[in-house]
C-alpha cells in the first residue's frame, strides 16, 4: 500500500483500527479489478448502524406479530413473521456486499447481492470532498461523504464510519 505522505498513512492506520475497515492485500484483486499500478488504499463497508435500523424494525414487527398470533392463534401471523425474517437476512447480505474502495487512482462504490453494480470516480475528476455528521453520528462515529466530480454531479455515500478521516485521505490523494 503506497500513500502520498506519512499523514495519509497515519489516517489509514487509524481508520483500519475500527472493525468496519478491512485491508485485504492480495484478496482485493478478486473483489475489485485494478488497473496497472493501482493499489487499494481503503476498503470500507457501511457503519453497523445501517444494519441496526433494519434489526430494530424487524424486532418491533416481530413483537407485534407474535402477540397477534398468541391472541388469535392464526397461522398466517407466523408466516408473515417468517417473511420479515427473510427480509432481515436480505438486508444483512446487502450490508455485507456494499463496499467503498479508495485506490491511488479512483474512488469505487460497489454494491449488489445478485447483480453487482460498480461506480468509479477517477481521482483526477474529483473537485471537492465534503463530509456530514449529525449529533448522533458524531457520538456513534458515522456520517456521509459527498464527492463532487464535475460541475453538476455529486455522489453521496451514507452511513460510512469516520467520514472526516475518509475525506482527508481522499483529499490528500487528489492533491
């Protein structure tokens, strides 16, 4: 992994200390097609809050459906509960597959369970990078990253861990 300066290396090490960032070494070639002389600087998945929202919703629906089944003894409440369990499993798979890659040449958003979609932004086209964190986001450690890559195009990646550090790494790579 080659970075343009020592401070970028420090930021990457600090970001890698969280459970949400993983450095894969040679395995990254399988997950992302790299160009010649390209190396992955960061690989991130969304903050666990993205999955927690779905879990809380499923738990609330589960409590209501189980209570309704206990009161009415109607079997379709359990069938509905199973359906919501499958939805939670699908959300988990989606959470595991969404990735944000930052390489020394581009920023890549990759997502999808059955059909993988990849969106590349070359570092040379990035004009500005900004981050946003709400009060709860600052407490828990998540936020969003906005990348402006032309006069009219802006890409937002939400619920990322430590967006301020990611912003600094991208800004240093674009210099």
